[in-house]
C-alpha cells in the first residue's frame, strides 16, 4: 500500500476518532451528573451503558486504527501491544504505556462484564479514564497535522 493511501486512511481514522470523542463527551457529561448517586435509576444505567460502550469503542479505535496506522505510516513493525503503546508514548500521544494498559484492562472488563453488582467500580473507572481518551484524540489531531500539510 502506498504512503498516500495510508495517509488517507489516517484522515478517516481521525474523523472517526473525532466523532467517537463527541459521543463519549456527550455520555460523560450526562453520567457525571449521576456519578454520586447511591442508587441509579434505569435511565441512569442506560446512560452508563452508553458511556461504557462508547469508551470501549473509542479505546479500540485509538489502539487498532490510530496507533497501528501511525506505525504503518512511519514504517514501524507492528509488534506487540506493548510495542505500539511504547511508540505512542514516544510520540507524545499518551502519557505512559502503563496508563493506557489500564484503559485496555477497563475495556476488557466492559466487554466481559455481566454481574450487575460489580458495575459501580466499572463506572468509576470509565468516568476517571474518559478524559484521558479525549486528550489522546486531541493530541492525535495535533500530531497528525504534519501528514496533511503540503
């Protein structure tokens, strides 16, 4: 695949990330209002379900499309998840590989969470880490500008 095609795919990835960030921000705003409640209503649970789903989707896009896409453009061997995270850290897209691994673990919990009584810890984690995902999207847009100018 030619470099130009990789850049076009990166542009599409950034559009998808921006859309995902918009929806995550919307859910986050809604859920922050109910975060301190001792008991959540059905509507609150629906809102948190949307938030966790959007969180998981955006974290997947960041890792699989953004980080892996940048590796292709910059001619890096795809390597392991840790390799991709270390390169993202060197690029300044994430603060630390270890911190993003926490996000991945949270995403995996979302994908496998079935017990209703365990949801409060999951919601707290998603509320705490959602701003990190939003910041990664902002940094990605800044970092990728160099591929679109000229």
